[in-house]
C-alpha cells in the first residue's frame, strides 16, 4: 500500500515541533496555493492519501494527507479541510532510503495485514545483490510505511520515482549526512551505472562515466545551471565539489538530450544547493580524520518578512595521498595536499502570491599541490544566477533564469605553466502548463554564450594561447501524461550551435501498468553533442576538424514498485557516431562508431527496519571500428553496489560495498602511449551516526575498510584505509 503521513489537529505525527511539517519545519497555508491540482489515492485500509501538487517551473509541490470518512471518494476540499498541509520544494522531498524507526522521521503506523503485501521480484542474474533481494520480500517493517520518493529531473516537475520513465536515482541531504561522505564523487560511486575515475586523491581531476559515456557526454547542472567546462576536459570538476552545501542530487541515466540539450548523451547529474525557507535553520559541522583531514561548515537560513535568506560556507583541508605511483611515474612518493573553500548564498523575495524574484551565488575554490613540491594548481568555480518564478495562471507557471558559470584553472609556479578560464552565460525560460487532469506540457528556450581563454608555457612543444567563443541557441517542448494504465512522455528539441548546422533531437517514452505493482517501460531517444571549445582549439590536444557526436538510444525495462520499494531491470543500447576519444597521439579524435549496450538492475527501499540500495550494471561499451578487445578506455564491463542501513538502538549503522570489473588504459609516459590493464577491485565502507543530545549529533565513516590498493587511471593511486569522525550542532527550534 502507499505510504502516508497522518495528520491531525495536534500536528504532524513524528514532527518535532507541533504542527509543522516533518521535512521543512514549515506550517503550510492553503490560502497561498493558487492553481492547485488535486489527485486522490485510497488504500485497502480505508486510509486516503490526498496529493495536491502545485506544478511550477521551480518544482514546488504541496501534499495534504487526510483520513477517509465513511468511505467517501470525493476529493477533500482544501478550503474546508481541518487537516494541516505540507509544502516543500524538490530539495526537501523525502527519500526512499528513510529508515523505519528513525527517531527524527518516525513513520505513521498502519494496520495493513501482511498477507496483503506483495513480495518484490527476485532477479536470478543479480548474484551480487542476493542479500538485498531477500530483504525486499516485504514492503516495510510490520506496522510502518514510508512516503515514496519524488523526483523532478525526469520531466521538470515533481512526480513519484516509480512514475518516471527515464532511469533516475536520488541522493537526499539526509543520506549525505548519514554517509559521512566529504565529496560528491564518493556519493556518486554508489549510483547504478556510474563509474568514477580520478587522477589521485581529493581534488585531483577525474571523470564520471554513466553507462559508458563520460566527460562532455554527461551534463552536470548546479541549481539548473550547466557546470561543464569548455576546456580540454569538457566535464564539470566534480572532484572539487564538497558535500556540505549540497541539499540534493538527482541522476538520470541514459540519453535525455531532447530534455536537457547537448551534452546529455550518457545522462545528467542535477545538484541542488541549500536554499532558504520560512523556518529559521542553522547548523555547524566539524569532521576530522586520517591524513590530517579536517572539515568545518556553517549554514543558516530563514525569512524576514517576505524575504527568504540563506548563507553557507565550508572549509576542507587534507594532507592527501601521493597521487602518482612512484614505481609507474618515476616521481617522489610524497603526499599531494588539497584544500577547498565553498560558499553558497541566496536571497528570494516574494513579490506577490505565486511571484518570486531571487538571486543565488555559489563559489568553490580548490587548491592542490604535487609530489615534487614545486608545482601547485588551483581550480575555481563561480556561479551567479538571477531568477524569477511566476504563477501566471492557475495552470501555467514560468521560470526565467539569467546566469553565468565560470571555471578557472591555474598551474602557476614561477614559470606560470598554464592558465585558462571557461565561461557559460545562459538565459533560460522554462514553462510548465497543466493541460488537463493527468497531462502536463513543458516548453521554453535556452540561449548560451560559451567561451574559453587560456595559455600554456610547457616549453617549445607545448605552448600557445587561445581565445575562442561561440553562441548556442535552443527551443524545446514536451508533453507527458497517463491514461487507462498507460504513461506517455514526448520531448522535442532543436539546437543551433555556431559552426554546425541545426540539429533536432527527440525522446519518446511509454509505460504500461501490468498490475501487482509491475510496469513495462520502453523508450527511444536521439542526441546531438557539439565538441567543447577546448576539444577544438586547445593548442596541444585540440582538433579543429573534430565532428559533433550523434547518437540514438533504445531502452526496455520492467519495474516493480510498492510503497518505497522500487525495483527495475533495464536493457539499454546507445549507438554513437563520431564519438570523441583522447588518442595515443595526445590529440582528440573521432571514433567512427561506438556502442554501449547492457543490462541494469536496481533496487531500493526499506524492510523490517533496514534500508537498502543495490544495483548491478553489465555493459559492453565498445569501439566498433577496433579488432580484438574493442572496450572503450577506462570503462568496466561490470559494476555493482550494495548499501544497507539499520538502526540499532539509538545508532544508525551502514555498510556500502562497491565492485568494478577490469578496465584498460594508456600509459602516457611513453610515446606513442601503450595500452595497459587496470585490475578489478572491491571496496567496503562503514558508517555510523547518532544523536548525542537534541542539539548535537555525530557521524563516523571508515573508508576502504580492507585497504584495497587500486587505480581508476593508470599511474594514479586512490585513497587507502581511513577513519573520519564528525560532529554537528543544530540550535533548538531550527
């Protein structure tokens, strides 16, 4: 049965402060809800979950949970309801991994007999996740249920995770706190279909592959603003993202270029930073651990009159590890230190009901040192955004954003070896229109100016300066809805980028309810991706003759969902033409044809006081033009994760296992570069967290429990065994 929060005159069950909502601490008011659409669900126990959604471009949602009286099926009128309502933005949506029995989020009890609960399907091929599959044979602990997770990324407005046709994963703020993870890449490593590579320890450059596609083929958005650099990496510097200022992360796996534009062939990572709200909040956090690692952060938010404010700052320092293996690279075995300062702030002014104007700023400044002690590097990421959210009619909401994202990278000892700055300026207009009950349309325009300025001074063979820019224009539209057990999603987009002819892309997804919580899903999508400016004009690796990538993707899957438990098996295939590769001659080149096909198995939910999140990806990312082993560079053919959490008394315990199959890489220390093998590896992390007092909480993390030595890029070490302990202080009433 569907999970719910019970509501009464005395407030929310499980809330810590009277009649406020369990996630945001806000007492929502129905009078300020123009354009509300109501949907009703009833379960077998005559409890009724009434969902009231405000469809807005920003992704606001309102939920009201009431009790059925006398079996009446008509919707509960908000104007006459004595029940409290719960308003929250997408960043506050509860997670599927919420622990049954968690003190902070105690679940509402039910009386549903266990005989009515359907078991989850068991995937015979999912050998690495047999433990979690056994745990999923019942919905939740006896007498408890949990609110199903909600996602925004698949369509642009809130919908249950089980309703999304694209494959989506969610990481909430609660999960970040429980994990003890200090950087974003640590979190992403546990997500289905993702591989994280790094040229060493914290802060070093790296990459994230999604179903075999990485770098410029994985789009990263921070508060809706594209973060991919226009340099010779083409990717966002995710190793430079610490977790303290992140509220929520959603990951779409698979080709969604028709929804998000150029750069989304492999998928999209959407990061939401902490925002302000009506209820005052404040927190201080401190962490210390191995390798002289220290972190500290402060965050505060609240509202003065009609102005919502938020500000946060965090500092991360570590002695680090020796990033380069001395036996392979011939360099001194000395630690490569790293420090990062991240600041985040926002001001949002309510001009009138349903009309807001806001300003948001984000800055991440990371500095790292190298083993020979004479070289250092610094990566700065700055984002400024002016936005307006407007409820234009009861069925039409609009989001307008003007933003600038800038990434600066310096390697600057005495000789000033390199410096470059990439910038993306964007004007985005997105609209969401409720056409009729069950059907929603989206439409908008995206204008960008992309630029890069840089210089190199590595000697006569690796020197030069460049200054290039271009304009990118796009219009997009989509429609999705459901009828008689059928779900449909259609997205179309037209991109026009300087130097290339206009390109049309599309996404068509279909779902069919089969009964018993099962749903069949199929989709087809096309993609277009223009090379980053650094791929074209970098004086050392650039290739001005590089062609744009084109791709088409086919997916078919079977999903089972009940309550918070969502299991999905997906067959996928993406075939790309003119895919880019960094060749053994140290320049970018096109691969005539590349293909990734595979099977992805995912399961997440809760059972008997346990929360689980488990996945297995079997894939074949290959270069169709190569004989022998055509597997693409640094891609594993098998990746698996198992993560479980369980509350023991007042302590929440967790464990996460990550496995990656073997890969191959180039040894770039010789010319031409030689092909080498990177072995498979398995790592185990342990976590624990608890409450010391109403104001103080603690968390602990054991990283790489068995001190596994492994590499994700040839010649570069990854972090060994480590222990980290953190404390968090939250004032009473926040």
